[in-house]
C-alpha cells in the first residue's frame, strides 16, 4: 500500500511537471546585455552575470519584465506567468499573497467582486472558491503552502527571494476589465473599490492593535 501511494505521488508530480513545461520548449533565442552594456543575441542562455532583455519563442503573458530582473526569474516569468485571483474579505487570499511576496514571486493579482469577475474566474478554470492560483497552465484552488511551493519549483522559480530592490508589485485589477462605463459597471466598480478599501482599513486596524504599546520614560499604567 505504501508503494502504491508513493507511485501515485510520483505520477502526480510528473503530471504537474509536464503540464507546466508544455510549450516551454519553444524558447530558442535570447537577447541579453553583459556587464559592459553590450547586447548579445544567442541560442543559449546568457551567463549568470548577463541581464536578459527578451526571449523569443517563449510563452506569452510575461511582458513588462524589468531589464534588471535576474535571468532565472525572468525566464520563469515569461514561460510560466503567475496570476492570483482574490476577493475581500478572504483570509486565504491574504495568506497566499503574503506567501508569494515572501518568496519573491512576481505575480499579477485579479480581484473577483462582481458577477462579471466571477465569470472570468470560471473561464480561467476556477470553481468559484478563492484564492485561485495559476502558474503557467497549472492551476490550484485554495491556499496550501506545499502545493504552491511544488508548482513554483517545477516552474523553476527561485526558492529564495531574488527580486531587484527597485521592483514594485503591480496593483490588483478587476478580473473582468471594464468594457464601458454603463450604470451597472459604475456600481460594480464602486462596490469593488469600497470592498477593497474596507478590507485594507480592517487589516491596518488589526496590525495597529497587534503592535506593542510603548510609553514615555517614567510613565506608569
């Protein structure tokens, strides 16, 4: 029985690896700059000191990568872009977001507030529960650190934070971008902004309450 469980786990891991790697073999040409600022075009990865500028033939979806992004991280971003679907209030979403940032994983965050957002989540492969994480073609519902770690490891994201000091995470956007400012769209947008603002205010209040209290020298409670 133990051998059967081990075999199943290995099979599941292999399946995840094949799913993540589907399409990555198309990467063929690398554009990078060396320490002297000279640009090179090669069919092999640049050296560790090289700064990747563009990779032709890789899976699309990882555009807007800073030029000072480390090569391994930039390649993972292009081949396996990470998208996190969240809502408010959602403790699992907050935990998942913090996990990705602590590991230094660049990701785009899409909020699910309106019915249109929910439809986009469903189209992406979600079942309505959040958080929902997509790493390339691999997807998982709910936060579970082990599963998220495995997905990111298979996609060759660095195990330790390696983001440039200047990197800034993009602001969350609606899962369903506004096509037009209809009255319903305006109401939905107001509801989304109010929900996000309320969640942020509640989080700040919790952090303030949890902060240690200090008093001036000589003061007694």
